[in-house]
């Protein structure tokens, strides 16, 4: 998959058109911005970390049944994603009071918010992404009522999945921002990124900030904090990988001359098995592999069949997968 044309350049990413009109390539940049880009810096290696962290979270969510735009990781700074029409809203979920919530309402920082708060912000840099109510969204058509309901439902599910996952890694998920997009059929997907740039992560015991607040508040060691998040979650795929066995059957397409089948048929006749009508000879291939999910294993086996195991001019295949 190749980058064809730059479609959009944002503060932290570039988005490219590809040779498939339904897919785009995200390039994660090394730049860091805060307060609507009034504060800027560049940190070498930051794009790699946000790319890898975001890919891991999006894969985890996908594995748990959340539709996301993520297709696959291409390299350290690039990932392939579905091309979507972005809904012009940011959805923020908060488990703990901090940031703009405390500033806006004058409430104490660090309060547990149970149930979590879900807020909508209008994506508009000129206006500084203002908070909007569901009535504003409806009145000005920023999204439909079913879309708002779906975004809320998905955001709370994402919160549950990430909260549970991160707790095991000693990380408190304080709050985060999501964006959503639609495909041509109107299906809603989690889009954009999920990383220390878009979430607040606190170390569970020391309460040390492991996210962009280190940059916003000049706390130093920004890259080290992002590295620490990556270090704690990087083994996710390995730790949840299972072993699968694929039983693959490769056989000649109907109508293709099967000389081996003919030879077996004539031997059977010569031994007196006259009731046999037809014989087709195929091959049976057993492959054992590790994979993070059954879906992923099936897609890898399909790729293997198409790349190497089947001559698609004359052969067809089918396979069954079992978890060992
Ligand atoms: P707050 O509203 O407290 O500034 O942010 C709440 C959460 O959403 C934080 O995790 C913050 O990183 C994220 N967030 C809110 N708006 C934006 C935004 O425009 N860009 C990014 N990268 N994150 C945001």
C-alpha cells in the first residue's frame, strides 16, 4: 500500500490517500502541540510511540468487538486505516476530575466520577473546541440523535475495556478523547488516535503523570513517560496470543483434468470397486500458528493460501481452524 497524495496535515499527523479509495495512511509526526497549538515542540521518536501505542489500543478494542478505523500497522510511524467521514465532535470520557473540567466548574482535582462523565466538544480550532450539549448537537445538525447515542454507547464501552486493561498495567485511565467517523453505509467507527496525546494516564501508585500533561505543564521527561506507557502495554499481543491449528484442504477446481484422480479411479475399478463414480485427489495441509485472535489467525491463513499454498488458476481451498 503506497502513499499517493497528502489529504490533510494536522498537528500530530499527516493523512495520505492510497491506491485503495476506501483506505488511508496515517503518518504520526514527532511534533507536540498544546493549548490549540499555542505551545509547540518537536521530540524525536514521539511519532513512533504514539503510532505504536494507538495501534495497540485500537487492536485491543477491535478484538473486543468495538468497530475502529484501524486496519494494520505499516511501520514505526505509519498505520493503515479505513477512510471515513469524520463526525465534527470530540467525545471526552472522564473517570477522575482534572483538566478543563476543574477549570470550568471550579471543582477539586482527583475526584472519582462514578458513573463516568461523557462530554461532547465541537471540533473547531478557531473556537477552541467548545463544549456542546446534546441540544446544541441536535439544533445545529452536528450529528443525529442515533449517532449521538451510538457514540456515547461506544465511548463508555471503550472506557470499560481500556480501564480494565490499563489497571492491570498499573495505569489509571483518568480521561480520554475519542473521535468517530462513518463509512459510506453510515456505520460508525472509532477513528483518529488513542495515545498519551489524547488520554490522561496516571501511575496507579505514585500518581505520576504519564501523558501530554507533562508537556502542557512543563513537567519534563515527556518522551520518557510515553516510553513508559509503551513499555507496559507492548507485550499485549504476545500475552493474549493463542495457538491455532488450521486444517487446509486444497483441491482442483471442477473441470480441471485430475490425472491422479483418474489413475486412482482406474486402480479401484481393476480391484472391483465398480460402484465408485468419480475420484478427485487433493492435498491436506496442517499448519499450527500463534495469533492474537481467531479472526486474525483466519486472515493470516487466507493470506498464506493465496500467497503460496494454492495455485489459484487450477486449485481451490477451504480450511477449518481450531484453538489448541
Ligand atoms: P480536557 O478537556 O480536560 O482538556 O481534556 C480531557 C481529555 O481529552 C484529556 O485526556 C485530553 O488529552 C483529551 N483532549 C481533549 N481535547 C483534545 C484535543 O483537542 N486534542 C487532543 N489531543 N486531546 C484532547
